[in-house]
């Protein structure tokens, strides 16, 4: 194995023998059977977990795995799912990997099985990024969702809460990789198993069998595959509970990036989406700015906040890269230091990066180059995200829960639309529909557009302020002034705001700022909302008095990073609402929960001091 940095997962040390079999040199073991890896997967894991019978008539089914490796088990399961899936069913496949291989090595391994060629191409085109944390990849046409937990398996599983219906234990042999078969790790397998869940593995090592039995599994030895005489099957005690029916429809209140991301996440799951937005032109929404910056917030520590922002960035850029160039311009982003503290932070991240070189590199003279960052265009993106929704351009005055459904009421009291699930994503107006356990803080932001002397920058520059080429002009900003959310008026564009934007830009890019022709400046002003701890609100919501009922969620307080974080949060909210495993770690779920302030008060905790949230597009 190569020596890892502290922030970047290590690469595997692999080779191919004369037959093309892929080998893990560090563990002196092959990634799959010499007898036929695909057939081994089908007999040991798929048949061992009674698939496809086990997922028949289940609206949602979850397979979990120890050891992603080449992704062969993913492909084999996906292939079987494709051939047996009923319309509307969703399969979640959750897998762990500490040493993610490069896609070209996986492609060489997949070449052994041309019958999986189409699925292999789809998986390789969306291959995970070698970065610690969780990544989720949807293959919407097949109702197939892959979640990969990159890092040591024990630490990854200890951070999660989900209920798997089947487990594939497929690490390297216990004699060569003890960590993947430790009693502590198998205890986590038990904790994360649903009643009646089945476990399958090729290994019959005595300590593996005893550890599974000690956890509470009922274990049996059965005939093995190929040269292996035996294999293990195990069952977690209890009767399999009936899976809750997937909701058929959802109300989404709000047409900014939060509401649009929610609409997209629910539409992926086949729900009928009713999106209600009274201001279809988005005159005052920050989400309707002409362009929005997409770049990661990178922290030096391995905090829950750092993990959240890293994962959200990877999720957003994966989605944006799947769209046309007119939706997202992957211009790259230069993150430049504004002061000595920034210079120290960025220098440390350049020396010890959390992303691989194809995503992140250091800049000569200081700073970072985000190779997959860029500019997204909301006027094109939001309609794409809402494309499968039924849109209602009506003002909603209240929500009401009646006969198992949430109803959105117009000012006259008439019902605009109803559904068993409701997601409130109304930006600064969240409190109109849900009860908040904290006050939101408003920020008025003005962006500027102006001509400049000389050429426009080809790469976006950022570092608090930002600047990007936009239709032969420079888009730059943004101001970040306190704004009382109870005010009835809206912020307006001012010459002072333009001057302030030039001055802040000069802190990171003085040469560029000096070329701005301020007399040509126009702009746009809008309001953003943030919680006091500068983290978003995403999850189950407190209903207003008299509106109590299940199925109410919120997604908001996105601050200045909505176009980077909204999609990861929407995936979490949709997972909760549809009784699916969330991709977020447990402590990240707590960090973004709308109920976190109430829980802190009950425990007598004081919130952490708020971090300065530098403005972004």
C-alpha cells in the first residue's frame, strides 16, 4: 500500500497475474475467486441471501456489504435486480471500502464478464471519488442506489444508522485481513441488521462463525463454491417486519434551490411531486441570482461539519456534471487567501489534501485550485430539477393536516394540493409554516455585474468574495449585511454595495478588482437565511400549533452555500420520508436536524460559537 496522508484515503497496492486476476498485494489475496468470481458472487452472496425472493414485493430493500473492491458484487446484484425488479421498487446497496481502486483497474477486472458490460460502463462512468466519507450514486432508471462509505469499515459503520435486509461479508481472507472480520465489526453488522436479515460469506473460519453467533446470529455451514468446501449463511433473529408503503406523493413548498432539490430527490423515487411557489420568476430569491458559485468548504479538522461540506460538494458536482454545459460551467475555482490565517489554512490543505489531485491542487504563490468547481446557472438548473413536478404558482397561507394528508391552503382557504408528505423549503419564510426552535438570521446580499478593462478571467476566483466571467461582464460580490427577516420591504441595489464588492474583491484579487469599470455596474439584491450555528435545517419539522401530524419536513437555512449543500440535504430528507437509509452519518444528521436547538436546551447545552460564514454566490 502507498503511504496515506492524514486527509486522503490510501490507494490499494494491486497487480494482475498472468490470467488477468486482480490481486491485493498488501493482503496477498485475490479480489475474487480464481474459479469464476461472478459465479461465486451469485452462489455465495445472492443465493445465500435468498435473492431475489427476499426482495419480492418489498417497496424498498437494502443490501449492505463489507468490501466494495472491484464493484463486482454491486454489478451482480444490480443485474439480478434489473431482471426481477417490480415497477417502483427501490434497491439500496450500501458498501464499505478503505482502499478505493482507480476506475481503470476496476474496468480491467470487469472485462472478465462481458455480460455485465453495460452495467460496468454505467458504474465506471460514476466511479466514486477517493475521499474519506460517504458518497451516494443514483441509477434512477433502475431504481438502484449505491452508497459507498470510504474509510475503515469499523469506523464507517459505527457512524451510521440503517437497517440492512441482507449482508455480503466479502473482505480479504480472515487470515490476511483480520480487521474486516473482527468481533467489533461483526457486532456492527448485527446492530445494523433488520429482523430476519440474512448474512452470507465465503469464509468458514472458526472465529468468524463464533463471532457471528456471539452477536446473536443463527449460523449454518453449507457447501461452498469451487475449491472451497464450505461457506456460511447466518440469520439475524426476529420476524421481518412489513415494509411501510412508500408514499405516492409529496408537497414541496418553495421554489428556490432547497425546494427544487427536494422535488428532484423525490421524483427520483417515483413520487408525484406538487411544488408550490408563489413567485415563479423568483424576483427576491437568492436562488434566482444569474449565477451561483459551486466550490467546497474545506476545513483542516475532521469535524462533522467538515465531513458534511465535503460530501455535499461531491454530491452536487456529480449531479451538475450529469447536466448539459448550459446548466453548469466547470470553469475550476481558484480559492485565494485574504489574510495570513487563510494563507495558513489553504497552505496546510494544499500539503495534505482531502481530495485527490484530479479534484484539488495547490496554487503557486498560495491558495487552492478546485478542478471540479465552477458556476451553475439557476435559471436553467431549477427548471431541470423541477421538470417532473406539477407546479402550482399560488401563494400558500397555511398548512393543515387532515385525513392523513398535508393540505396547502390558499388565502381563501381552498386546498391547492395535498399529500401525505410535506417539505417546507421557503427560505426566509420557514417560520410561516413550521415551528422553529431557533431564530433565523437574515443576510442581505448584493451581487454586481460590470465591464472590466482587459480580458475576463477564465477561472473563477474566490475566497470570501468571488468573481466570475458572465456574458462578457464580470459577476462579483457579494455583500453580506444583517437583515431583519420580519421586514416587509426588500433589499435594493445601491452604489455603496457595488463599491463594497470591489473593495472586498481587492483583498484576494487586487489586480482584477482594479480593472472593474464601476460606472457600468448593475446588480441584484436578495435575502438569505441562516441558523445561528451556520448549519442548515434538514429533517423532521415541528408543526405549528393545531397542525400536528406525521410526515412534515423542512429544508432550509442554507445560508450562502445552497447550491452546494441543498442536494445532499434533499437526499437525506427524501430518505427519511420514504423509509430509506439516509446517506448522512449519525452525528451529521444531529448537526443539521431542525430539532437540535430544542435538544440542546433540554440537555442544558449552549450552542457552539457561530463561525463566520463568508458569502458565496
